């Protein structure tokens, strides 16, 4: 699809917040960050310039039961970040973090993203998925088979071979490495 045609079709943006967060904080063996921090204000402008987004959904696990440090401070910091995202025009889709009896925690928003893909399937022609998670392979294929155009954005270090392979083999599906967009999307502190 030409860039002019891409601008004409209705686009839904689905951002797997946990997948992006883990990719942005990932470190190498020396303790150095592998990837950069994304500025979500710049990201929205980038998406508006290149597509015709109908909505920007950001899916996140939220710790609403933190009572002690450092979890309480992290929870407050996250809530402030999510308020900023909403101020930029993102629709934040929250899911409660589940605290396990073992003391660990668990949360995943993949199901919520796929449910929303189904919910909006008649309202969008183009799907933009920010995640490299292989769990999305089946959903990507399903919506591709429905005739949707799919663009996957991920850091190279977190792009699964399953998504990459599918995008390479199918003409209406492609991927773009966030590594290549650092000059456009990096959050400068």
C-alpha cells in the first residue's frame, strides 16, 4: 500500500505497554540499556503523520495494591505516566496486577488487545500493533485473513521470529524496527 493510501484508511493503534516497557528497560550483560525510551507525545505525532488513526489504545497492568516501598513509589510514578498518556490522547486500558501467594506478581494484557481487535474489526482497515510478542501470531494471521493491513512495531531485541516471518511472507503485513526510529521517537531527558 502506498503512503498516500495508508493515510486514507482507518487505523487502530494497539500498544502492548508491558512489552514496550520491558524492551525499553532491557539491559545487556554489562548493565547498559539495549534500547531507548520512547516519547509517547512524539510517537502520537509520528503516527498522525504517517497514518489516519481512529484511536490510540495503550494496554497496561496497574499495581493498585502496593503498600510498601519500592512498589508504592513505582505505582505512583506509573499512575502519573498514565495520566500524561491520557493527556496526549491515548485511551489507557488498565488491568489490575495480580499478586500471587508466593509474593510474586502476574499480569498480561494480550487477551484484552485481541478482544479489542475483534471489537473494532469493522471500524478499521489498518492495524498497528506495538509488540513483538509471539503470542500475537495467531491474531495477526486471523486479521490478515480478514483483509486487514497490519504493521508491527517492535525493538529488534523483542521481535519474535514468528511475527517477523509472518510479516516477511505476507504482503499486507509488515514490520518496522523501533531501533530505526530513534531519531524520531526517543525521549530526551
